[in-house]
């Protein structure tokens, strides 16, 4: 089925991650099993087509090569190409991870399978290529192959992409939680990534998890990885005996401090509690308490920004619900901020604030980095673990018991809730130690080692 270079085809050319160095056009759908394909593809490609048809019993796409140049101009062919495995739902904290990674290694080509919106969010990074696997052509493929799940199409694409990269960097925070589909996700990871290529994990914490099977399967998985650097002592202690596991503070401690003075405003980062299984019944009490905190700051003369870090996880719904609860007379002193792809605007908002009330984990970290007083509202153990590891001694609240929180306690905490993170920032660089070696980047390893605190009490066990 011949096709002209329509708008669909142009989008398709940029979306298809079959090769980091080739681009393809939509030429044929494989029905019928056309013998003339033998005249237009190499024997190796034809054998690959036949192999996929035998394995999955569905007609494979055939792609005709239309361009033989580099997929992005100006790239050095000798540069290493690493695939980034990250949480790509436009979550502010996870997007910062990717940004910091790419900026640290300007001489490495990174490939990120993600939604097309990431071209707006991170498109300014010259060494990052976005491959939108949830693009229009995948949806078209799903319609044409009704008997073949779209998730399987994506798996094939990711397998091909991973094979064309030198290794994988998995960067993220809570990327090893036990969800209801954890077995599927575990098997997916084993099927996609080549165990013979280096695999680095950085910035993560482990859990929460409910049973030992989840833990033991991940011990088995982790034992084959090149390097794992956790961000909290609890996770580190669970796997430290593997020999390839290290510890460093959260990667976002490496974020530079903007040259922005603090203003007379308070940023309150919020979540939708019911998006988490253990917080299902807490939306109303949490929204009402955040409303009371916002009003308390307004009465003290502050402007308030209700901030969403991730639309996908319900933050925007929470912001709108809380804003609607605030008396209209205070609406002129209250704004809603939605992070979608506006990464720099979000950083500027946090950096220019006078204080941050942080339900979001990385609102807490960024507040400390920017020298702000921070009042954390902990919705998970990861927040409490990191506060302990950082020796944070200020006031905070547990979201599960937020009904008893006095808003005046939050207002008064602006005098006491700062944290000097200069040592933590130096320690956080340790996440990159092994990747630096692999990529040939020099690092003051001795300085980092001396910055690491040797005496932190182990916290073993897990959530029930």
C-alpha cells in the first residue's frame, strides 16, 4: 500500500523508534504475505519479519527505509547512546531527574521513550532524543491489528530501541513499589532489556511492598544490574549485601540554586490522596486542612500558590477542589499553578517563594535546595526516611493524621524549618559515580567519599 508523504507520515517518521540512526516510512502492512517484499528488503530484514509473524501470529508492519542519515544532525557517531528508563507522566520530580542526567553528560546521546509532550518539556536538551511511543501511529497500529494488544506493539518497539543503545539508565524515585500489576511489570523489564548490556539504577527507593516474593524477585533482578544507587538508608540496607548497591541522597539535591530572592508568597504543593491505596478516604479532610493553612497564610499577609506537580496523578483536581473551598474574598490572593511541560516556570515559582508547604516529596527537596523554610506533609515512608537521613529536625505532619494539625503551627514553622543542604548536595553526586566511570567522566571520588556520613542507623523491615 503506497502512501504519499502526508502529515501522518511526517509524524510517523519522527515517532518510530526502530533505529536510532534510521528513519522509515509506512509502506506495507504484510497482508497478503507479499512475495514482492523479497525484492525490496534485505534477506536479514525479511527473516526478521517472518520470525515475528511466527512468534505472534499476526501480520507485521513492513517499513521501507527512506532516509539513511543520522536521526539528529550534528551527533558524533562515537558518542555512547544510552536509553533512559524513567517515569514519563509529566511529573515534575521525575522530569527534573532526566534533565539533570542529560546536563551532566553533554557528550552522551540519551534516548527517552515518552509521550510527545516531552519534546516541549525537555526538547531544549541537545543530547536528548524523545521517542513518543504513545503517538498517533501506535494508535493507528492498534486499530489495524485489533487482535494484537497495543502494549505488545510498544514492547516490540522498546525491545528494538534498547538493542540499538549501549546501555540503560533507570532514573527515578518510587520506581520499585509493589502494585497490583507488579508481576507483569517485572516480566516486561526482563523481556525488553538486554542483560548483557550495562544497566544503571539511580535515585530510587524500594517499596512499599507487602510480601517477600516481591522482595526476593527484585533481589534476583538487581543482582544482574551494573550499579544501583538508592536515595534512602532503608532501601540500601535491604540490598547492601549484593555488592553492586550504594547509597546517596536524592539526586535533586544536585539542582543548582537559582539567583532569585524569596518573596512574600507561599507555595503549597498538593496531591490527591485517594490516588494512593493507603490514603483512599482522606481527600476531604486533607483538602479542608490545606484550605485552612492557605487562609492562615493569607491572613498573615502572604499570597498563596496552590501547585500541581502531576496532572496524571490527580494533583490538578486537588488544586481546583481546594481553591473552590477558599472563600471568594481571598481568591485575589490565591493562584493555581499547574505543571505540565513548563519546567522552568515551575522552578522559578518555587525559587521565588518565601516558604513551601510540601506534600510532594520533591517540593520538600527543592525547598531545602533553594534555602526556603519547608513544612513537609508526609504521605509515604519515603518522605519520613529521607527527613531522618537528612537530619531534618523541623516540624512536619503525617498526612494520615492531618486532621489534628493546627494551621498556626505551619505558619510559625517559617522561622525554624530551613535545612543546610551543602553537604547533601556533595553526597548526592555519588549517584553518578559508576556511570561517570563507564562514560569516562572524571569525578572527585575522594571528595565525595569523604562527604559521605558513615554512621546512619539501619532501618530494616518493610511496610505491611
